[in-house]
């Protein structure tokens, strides 16, 4: 039943295998009645899964997410593979593996507590040697560590085997990826500036890629030609493969990365009324998009190769790929993953019509405000439109519930952020109702920037023709002011950076120092002739220092050398300098290098945070602070350097998350590298075209009253930042307008040191699930225009998925959780597209109580508690001519 090809391990033989090849297991886990069934399957003397008892096979099936498997005579290949490896393990080897696992996964919040306790027990040799079940479970857990993964999330989605003969980089995979990258990039850019955004995610594209690839493989002719010994063909004589599907998916996914220059361009055109040329748009976007590649090469050793870098947000993509390409192989009881995906997609497609169009109260269920619609205090606290949204049942719209990805975000991460968000809401209430800095003359929760007369701030009234601050105009106009919600959000943002650095370098110092040391060694080795000879002969591989099973398998593929990434970084920097000098950017070249330096320092801990918790944090505010101090009164320079500074982080994270999925799915790195370069180039043209069309053709674009919700909340925030930290400068803000903000740097640093030292030196009393960066990150999530309405209801979904189902119905969770997330995402997107073009774009309104009631009270009006027109002067704060 078990073929040699099925159980072949692609990768180098470990020390355990070497020892096992010359010795038999100390204690057999195979029942006496089945000893005769032991067969030599290949040169490694591997055991056949047929030698295991039904109970042992069932245990392995459940560990890999196969619940109630019906046919034990036809075991899935990955179970056969793991069973053959487990059968070779001796008790001594298994205990040694468990010891390494206990040390590596200490304080790892992604390992279930009960499973880690088993690690500890087995590592100490606390087992009943006469208990066949106990011995088998020891070997099974050790086998998962040595040949697969200790994480249920990874085991549920990732195959522990690899076949290097499967085609990947084919013409058909490139062509389909290219077509869907154009469609997806254009769609995502079109809806990027809408409240709430809609995007074509990887799950949607996978659903299209599968039938397209299948039909292409079946009907397209195999015409082609040979080029330098390689066959370039329209089609190949094999079915559409799982690796082609994943390769095309990853090429699309790279186009989903942050296109940060659209904020820059949109702000210049809409708010600064500057008709920037397409040449400037193109070259700036090209530089900003590609500059993250160089940093991605550095980050691989930190967040791609290590086992602890799980990237939980990537699991649904891999799981859906597995479901689509193995639709006829799932013989477990219940609905297959393939069918479940389409059932969940159809359900969400139908359901989305209700909260989006038919009955809006399902979207904004601000039922508490209906009790007293004219009560402003009630609206400020519980309102879902302009209030803080302190309402546990505030929405039934999946687009809202999925704001923080509750089905795939680990519970410890979501819960910590939720508590942080609730704390932020309490702080906002305290700031507002103590009338700090006269904030009661403004709405409590708005992302707009205001004058001292409570009107929207117009930065053009304080700038010269060269877009620099004119002090005389400024003194005649007004200082800029934040709402209480915006003020707390910025304070939290400022505190996050010193907190992150202090906490990460105290708790992860060993890992960071070792990885940096190894990276510098590899960099220095490039100066040696022997290194280049070894690389040329294929004797050097960057994965030599990693011994986990997936890294061992990936060693069969040529890795992208570090110097490829460095060359792209160098070329991009040169082009960036030319752009800054050629165009009227008001930006000195040294500011670019300062941005690069800050990314080099912060990017590693930031990416580690995202790889292990699913939470991402940008460097945009830090760059704003530094450039604001260095170049006060220069909003153009701030926006440009901010685009570079943030997108290096955003794009690098996107690249390395792609690399991690490729690592899991055994996609050749060089092929992915080529595809990434090409697709990002395509993305620049598509996004710029769609952005400029939208600005020119959509009525009331970026206005707060835009009928289809194209209100550009992101661009509004970007514009506000250019005024506050660019035109005004942080010196004025910190010293005079909002002096409390400068103390947030110290608060963040002290918190980071406190929690870092606690975890490092008193870890026994430190809750392993608690990360202070996530807590403050949760405070950031409650920042205008997104209130607790976008976090609280998703908490129930997260608890149900990540706690209840994972604890009491683990097999069902492993089988369906990520498929449910993918299906809901697909249904939501398809439904939103049709709703928008069928009724919203044509302004076909459905007027009735269920659509009107959420917006009939003061919650929809963004009213201040105090009316500035009732003051003696008609404004609040300092008098004209005495602004800070």
C-alpha cells in the first residue's frame, strides 16, 4: 500500500535518521500480531503504516485534522509518510527530540498548553515503558516535531512532504497570475478609499485560478519552443498542479501589498490641489514599491526560516489551496473541505445583501442610541457612527466582524488587543469629559483636523506657493486641533515604538543577536573567493543553519542569494535619489537614508511580531516625528519620506509572508523572486491608472457626504498628518498644542523595560500569552474612524473559533476553520461588487425604518458637546497672532 515515492523524504538525513539506520527501535510500538507486516520500503528501512493498529492510525489522523476518517484501508499519503518516520524512532531519539522542542518552544503562546505539558513530561522520560499507548504518543509527538510541525494551525494546512518533480513555473501559471493580478490590483485600488474597504483577497483569486488552470490544462494545445535547453510551452501534459496554483496565488498576493504612494498622490491632488505629473507618480511609486525587496532578503533569517515564525494570517490561503487541489482525496466523514468552501461562500454572498443594502441596522446596530436618539452623551459612549461603540452587540455584518480577522488571529492576540481597545475607549472618555485642551468643542471621535472655530482645517490657507509654511498666514488662520479620539490614538502610537524596541530587545535578545551575527557572517563571507566558488558549485546554501523539516526539504531548491536583494536595494536607492532631485519634492537626499536607517533598526522586531501574532505595526508615525523635527514647515518632504519609511516596512512584510507561504508549500525561491519583481512592476501601472480615473470620474470623491462611501478616510488621516507633523512640526505640537504627547515616548519606554525585565527574569510569574505591544496595538485599533464596533463583536467569533472549537472540537476546527474564513471572504467580495454596481453606484436607495434608524439620531451628526459659536470670542484656544 505504501509506495517508495509516497514516503520519500526530500531533504538531507538528520542525525536521528543516521543513528536509526544502524539500529532498531528500543521499544516497538507495533502490536505483536502485526510485526510480520513490517516491510522494508526503501533504503532507510522505513516501517509501513499498515503495521500500526487502528487506534494508532486514528491518533495520527486526528493530529493532522482528519476527523472521523471513513476508510482506514486508504490512508492519506501524509499520514503514511509520518507513520513511516514515527515507526523508525526509538524512545531515546524521541526523548531527545522532545527536549529540543521544550527548549525551543518555551513561552510559545501558539503551542496549546496541554500539548506543551506533554512535551515537558515526555522530555523528562516520564512514561510507562510497558504502556504501548504512552510510548506511541511520545513517538508521535516527536515525529511531528522532527518531520512536520508542533502547531495545529500548520498541521491543518501544510503538507509534510514534497515532490520536486511537480511543475511550478509554467507559462500557464504566469499568464493566469498576470491576468488576475491586473484585475485584482485594479479592483483593490478602486475600493481602497471606501469606508469600509472591499478587497479581492487571495481566497477569491484562488477560487478563480482553480477552474481557469484546470480548463487550461485540459483544453489548451501544448505548443511551444526550446530556449537555452528549456521548454517554453503554452501548455504541458500534466493536470493543473497544487504548486502551480500556489505559485500563481503568491504572484497575485504580492500585488495585494501596500501601495502607499496612492495616499501621497491622492492627498496632493485632492487636498493640496496639485496636479502632479504621471512621470513623478510612476517613478516615486516604483521606488517605494521595490525598496522593500532588499530588506526582505535580510528578514528571511528572522521570520521565514525559523519554525516559530508561523504567520497565522497565511494559513487560510494554504488551507484553501489544499482543499481545492485535493477535492477528490478527502474521505473523512462529513462535508468535504471543497464543498464546505462553496457552501460558506454562497451563504455569505446572500447574507451580505442584508446588512449592506436591505437592512442597515445589521451593519450599524446602535440600538442603545435608539432609546434616546437626541442624547449626545449616550451617542458618544455607545454610538457606532460618531461614538466609541461600547456596545457588545453592535454589528452583524461580516465586513465589520472580520476587521481583525477573528477566525485566523490567535485568541491571545485578539483578546489582548480587545482589552487594549476597551482601555483606549475609557481614556478617550476621560480626555473628552475633562475637556482637555478644549476638546469638547469638537466631536469626540473624528479623524478630521479642525480649526479653533470647529471647522475642517484647510492647509492651503497657511502655505506659500512652494507648499511651505507661511507663518503670517498661519497666525491669521488657526492652529490645528485633534478630536479626543485622534489625540489618544496618536499618543498610543507614539508610545508603541519605544515600548516595542525595549520589550523586543530584552525578551528576544538571544534570537536577534544570533540572527544578526549569522547575517553579518554571511555578508562578510561574500568577500571571500571560497564562498563564491561554493555558491557556484551548489555547495553553499543559506538554509544550512536551519534543521527543521520544511527547511530541510527547501534545501533541494536554489535559494536567492543575499546579493540579489542588495542589488535591487542599491538600484532602487539610486533611482530614488534621482526622483528626489529631479522633481520639486522639497526633500533632501539625507532624509531618504535616515528613513532607511530607522527601518533597519525597527523592521526586525516589527516583523517578528507579525510573524508570531498576526499583528502588524507601521513606522509611519515615527518617520513623521523625525522628519517633522528635521524639516519643520515642509509637508511635501514629510509625505515623501513617510511613503518610503512606511512602505519599506509594509512591502517587506508582504514579501516575507509570501516567502513563508512558499516555504511551507515548497515553491522554488528563485522562481518566486522573478515573479514578484514582474508583478510589482505591473501593479504600479494598474494602481496608478485606477487611482487617477477615480479622482477624475467619481462624483464627490473623498468628500464626507459621498453617496457610495468613497470618503477616503485613509487619505484624510494622511492629510492631517502632513499638516500636524509637516507644516506645523512636532516641536510646536509637543511644546505648545499638545504637550502631553511628548511624555508618551517615556511612558512607552518604561512599559517596555518593565514588562521585558519581568518576562526575562521572572518568566515563571509572567503570563506567556501577554504581549504589551499587542495591548497598545489594540489601543491603536480604536482610532477614528474605526471604533469598538469593529472589534467587540468579532471577539465573540474569535473566542468561538480559537477557544471553544479548538478545545472541544479540534478536528472540526482543523478541517473547516480556514476554509470558512476563505469562503466568507469570497462571498463578501462577490456580493459587495454586485451590490455596488447594481444599486449603490446608481444610487438606488431602499428607504425604510431598518435602513434609516441608525442615522436618525445625533450619533450620525458628529456633534461637539459645546458649541463654539456660543463663546464670547467665537473660537477656543489662543487668540489670532498668538498661535503656538
